[in-house]
C-alpha cells in the first residue's frame, strides 16, 4: 500500500489515541508539545462518521510503573514475562485527573471510548493487542462489526501507543494511515525513527491533515 490518498466513508474510522492530561504539558508523562495535536484532531474529526477514542487506564501500582520496581528508574527497560518493558512514571491512574481525556477535545460524535492498560501485570500500548501480544482489547472485533476496514490514527505518542496501534491495525488487514501533524512523540534514544521504520515496514501510510482535507475535496 503506497497511495497517500484516502476515500473517507462509513467504512473509515478516526482513532484518537490517548489524548489525556497526563500526556500533555505539566502531565505526569508529558509528551513534548503534545497539546499541539488537539486543534488538528478537532479540525479533521468532522470528516469522519466513525470516531474511536482510546484511554490509557492503569490501576494504581501497575507493573509498568518504575515505582513498582524498587531500585529501578523511569525509562529503564526490564524483562517482564511477555518481554522487554520500559518503566514509566506513574500515569493515567484510573479515576485520576491525569487519566481524563483532555477537555480541549471536541469529539461529540465519538462512538466508542476504549480503555486499555487495565490489567495489573500487562502493559498495553496498542489499541488492539496488549503487550503480551495475545490478549485482545476487542477493538478489532468492534470495528469489523461496524464494517470498518480503514483507520486513520492520531494522538500520543507517535513512537509508542500510536505506532503499536498502527502496526497492529495494518497487520490485521486494515488499511492504515497516520496523520503526522496530529501526533507527537516522546522520542527516547531514537525511538521515533525506529517506530516510523516499523510502521512503514508494516504498510502504514503517513499523511498530513492538509492532505486528508485535500483528499476529501477531490
């Protein structure tokens, strides 16, 4: 798949990934310039009849938190039963202000809010599969039930939750686009470049919000 153009119809869903207070400036795990995605997402959202929002939703003491592993620091990588796990500051704890979706989002027609990372001992970057790569979130089945076979992905962070979501979508057979100016990255030790290459290898297409609008007008 190499064509950047997209025909947006009822079979196309906009996925808005983890635009939550803890990932915005002053948040517990702030993505640099993460707030800049909000007006872009609000601008393109009316192009879609199908909108899905994801929400990181961790129990306190989650296994991905560095505070759960004495002697380890934020951003260190440890081995978990399902593989390597980057340790994060405590973030998006269920019921906290930090876990709330940004009140700057204007998505009144969103049809689904999918909460992920809810299991104590498994992280979940992807909106489709948890980090053990076998536990489904149920999103793919929901999309298929709606007749959706195309997804356009936005949100935070490009190199983690957006990338894992996009790769899983493409590998599940969905035509997949990522709107570059509607995403921002953490970029730890080259993680953004690695994520982009992995997405490209999976068949994910990058485009801008302007290209998205132009495609709808043509």
